[in-house]
C-alpha cells in the first residue's frame, strides 16, 4: 500500500543551503520535509580535515547564528581569519578586519561541519521532518494544479506532495530539469586542485591569493598547523599534478608557490574540480523555487558560492513566512517572484564581477597587466575603497535579508 504524505514545503537536498531553508522555516506552522540522499559522516575531533571547505562570510555567520546552528559549528572545528592578502608582482593589497572594527573577516569551515550543524538544529523543530537516507524515484509536476503542484515518489514507495518544492539539489538539479527551468552556462577551461597540507607554521589568521597568467594560487588556513591550498591551472596541467606522487608534488609546490607559504611538513590529501559558471534563467515557477547551486554556480575565485547560497536560503525563508502570515498561497508564482527579485540580480552582479576579475587576471596583455597591478596597489592605499571591498567580501553590503542582519524572521 502506498503511503501518501502531504507537506506545505518539501526541500529537496539537505546540504548546507537546503538545510538552512528548512531551519529558516523551523518553528513555524508550516509542515516541512527535507529529502536528503545520504547522511554526512559524524564528526570526531581526531579526524583529518575534509578537502571541501568554504570561507564563510560575516553575513553567513549571522544567518547561522540566527538560525541557531553556529554553536554547532564552533563546537566542532573552524578557523577565523583576520587578514586577507591579494597580489600580483607590483600590485599588493592586504586587508585587515581591525580596519573596519570587526574581529574577523570570515571563517574557514569544512562543508560537512556546516551541514552537520544545520541538520542537528533541524531536530529541534517539530514541524520539520528529515527523510534521510532517501532516493527519489520519480517527480511529478503539474503547474495548473490548484494546490499541490508537485508529487515526489521515493524509491521505497512513499509519495510526498507539497504546495512548494525548494530545489536545493545542486548544479545538476533534477527538480530544475523536470520543471523546465533552463540555465545559461559555460566552462572556464580550467580546473582547481585542492591540496590539504600540514605546515611548519602554527595557527595562521591570514588567507591569501596570488594571481598568475596560468591561474591563481590560494592559501586557506585551517585550525592548527594545517591549511588548504588551491591551485588553478589548465585541465592538462592539473591532471599532471594530480598524477604525481606526494613527494614530487611537494617539490612542485615549493617551486611554484610564493615564499610566504612557508615550509610544508606533509601533503595529506588532494582533489580537483572543473571551473564552471551556470545561472538559471528563472529561479521560480508555480510551486517551485531554486536555491544555491541549483540556481547558480559561480567561479570559486573569491569563495562566495556557499555565501550567496545561504543568502538565498535566508531570503526565501523570509518571503515564504511573510506570505504565509499574510494569508497568501506560498506556492503562488507571484509570491515566489519576490524571492527571485531579491536574489537573482544580486547573484548575477556577483557572478559578473567574478568573471571580470577572472578575465582581467588571467590575461597576459601588457596594458592590462599594468592596469591590474596599479589597481591592486591603489586599492591598498585608498582607505574608503579598501574598506568597501572588505565589506563586500564579508557580505555586509546591499539589501540583506533579515537573517543576514542577525534579525529573526519568526
């Protein structure tokens, strides 16, 4: 016998962004289901760092704090950073949180830890049901339906219906494809290699990025004498580097990376991923809303992917709750368009800036090289401009959702 379950909202994907949407709706009168394919591995203090980490902004911290999940992050493992250095030959700029009265610029956190903290918080809400592990067998969508537009059939036979389905199922979103929301995308023809290392330096509080024509090199501090290095280069070069034994890769790192990296004790792990830009042409449809990578994939140059995804979650939660309190139908396209209006243009601006940054700094043309070096040097000497850049990187500029301002939405 088929089990049929009715919800107001179904969030497909219990990663960082999807879990944040559910937490934003937690404690309300809305019934919410979260479908997640696989439960993340539990955390132990003696575990090595994961290769997948994110630089969470101050705005993201505020979102997690207001949702009640930040304590779950700091009780596990995280690394605050106060300084950020960016340079290319003659141009050099260092940013410091002290200059604008903050104790940190951001926090390097393993993605799994952020996800665990949010999923842990979900357990506190009686109106939220986490269905995990779960695999989706079929998705039925009827935009003309009067109430529930979507039915999701799980592989165990359960059928879930909802007034609103939130697609938080990643860049290859099945929900987005099923309902016919198109994307614009292109490949940067570069890969990024992540290298997890142990250093001779003790705990560091700086993240840096150096620009080369072949691609940037980045340093992300982790807690203790550990760090994550990110090496951008051509597909063929990254494949060559990945094939090297760790001893030979260590030699390549010492030759290619700047002296400020310091001496490395060991390489503990490596991974790589392609660089791709992708943006949904529409974020919403009747009864459907896209968030996070399902809506946008951005060049990871400035580490803003997760941050703008959490801003999506905060904005959508606010719009849905406001509509519900006003007696509106939460799946109505007119309601969901308010969310799209808040986030699509903002995300497009961020993506365009990252694209321009990428194109300018990956170009070998001499006049551009002079301009970008001059620009970096100038940015470091003009305090208002420097502070503005910092505030943007920290997620403190623009029309922020309430959660990103530290204001509750319930």
